[in-house]
């Protein structure tokens, strides 16, 4: 039976690619796609979610949720890698801008409707919506089956500041609330996702232009390769969010450890840093599974198989 999931996304090129994979994966039933500000503003993220679903037009449309502003505003955005519109300037049309419920309400409704333990929430952006959903419905953390989060860093450095990973840095207070919540959590941190680099030859292997997916990926991916070369001198792209999605579809490819993690919310140099108590005798209680290793070649294979073989409609 397909696993029921909610994807919480800030599209974002790698978010959009992960969505593309998720919507065509028979292992997943995508109940809802909820927007959150991060790579772009909340309004743009909401528009992008609608545009992506319209472009891909899956057989069963998921419920969509609208992003709202985080309490402290967004300290950064992802335009250096994803362009001003978050999608590399793809300029997808949105046929009709629907009036959407707020993301946190959609999350609460879907988790309640599916029943205890039935839903996995996959977060590919800042944790604003999840913290708000948990605040709105205090029983929710125990009703969610699992929260799988792309974010943070255990041993390595950050990617938006020397100490902080982008998703956590965007809303550290909400990230802390989710880390401290009584939910079953798995973190896929930067240490692991940074090990995957997709090379340029992917572009030659995409589905044909005559397919929706082929057209979609051909608009999204070339700007990503260009930006990674300009920003980092890299002849390839990181696709953090697709790695987190693969941890849900192919958990056997990942090694996890139980850890005790928290988030720094106010350090002058360290705001948004994730901290793990890895002392010989830790004083903090374990509160999540953290991916520490993966079979990188097989993860790349799984991502490529999904992207080059997806939907022909
Ligand atoms: C995360 O930050 C965003 O820019 C990406 O979409 C990904 O979710 C990586 O740090
Ligand atoms: Ca993201």
C-alpha cells in the first residue's frame, strides 16, 4: 500500500524536482503539498506550488496549502541558487490562482482525517508550518506517523552561514519547536545531502520534450547548473530535497543514529545552528533519528531513475 505523505515545500528548484519525483512514485500517495516561505517569499512559494501542480497535472491532485509570513520575517532567500522567482525564472503560468487554506490548517486536517500514525510529513523547507500546525492542534505531534526533515548539520558546517543550514536558519524558533515536539522525527542533514552532486549529463537523459515532466525539468534544471557553476565553480548541482525524499522511498539506502538535537535561536554567529549532544554520556534525551551515512551511488541511481523514467503523459 502506498505511504500517505504531505510534502511541505519552499520551491525552490530542488523542492520542485523532489515534488516531481514524489508525484510519480507509486510508493507514495501525496495527500497534500503545502507551501512555506524560504527559497522565495511565502506568496511566491504558494504561487509556485500551484504552478508546479498545474504543470505536472498528476492523475490525483493533492490538496494545496498557502504559506504565510514567519513571525520574524525571512532573514534570507535562495535567489542566488534558485533565481528571483524560486524556479530559475521558469515563468510557469498559473491558470487560476485558487483561494487556498493556510498550510498549517491543511496539515492538521489531513493528519486528523487519515488517522493516528497514518501520515508522514516530509519537510523540504523551513519548519514554520509544522510548528504552527503543532501549536494549532497540540495532539498532532502524536498523531503524525513520522516527520522527515531536510535540514541542519551534525558535524559539518552550514551553507547559509558558517554555522547554519538554510532551512533551519530561515526560522530557527519554529525549528526548535519541532525538534522539541513529541513527534517521531528523522533528520536528513546537510552532511549527508552534500555528498550527492548530479552532473550535467542528466540534461541529456531527461524524458522527451513532448512529455509534461520532460518540459518541466528542462525549464528548471539548466538555470540550476548555471547558478552552481557561477556561485561555487561546481560542474554539477546539489539536490538536497531529492535526497530527503529518497530517504522516505528507499530507507534501506540510509544509515541513521538516534540523537539528541536542538536549535540555537539567538547566537550572534550561531543562530540557526543545529546542536547535538554527542558526549560520551549525553545529558539530553534522544529525540530524533539522524541520517549519518548512505549508499551514495545507489541514492544517485534512485534519483536518476526517478527523473529519467518518470511519467510519459
Ligand atoms: C535546503 O535549502 C534550500 O535552499 C534547499 O531547497 C534545501 O531545502 C538546503 O540547505
Ligand atoms: Ca527546500
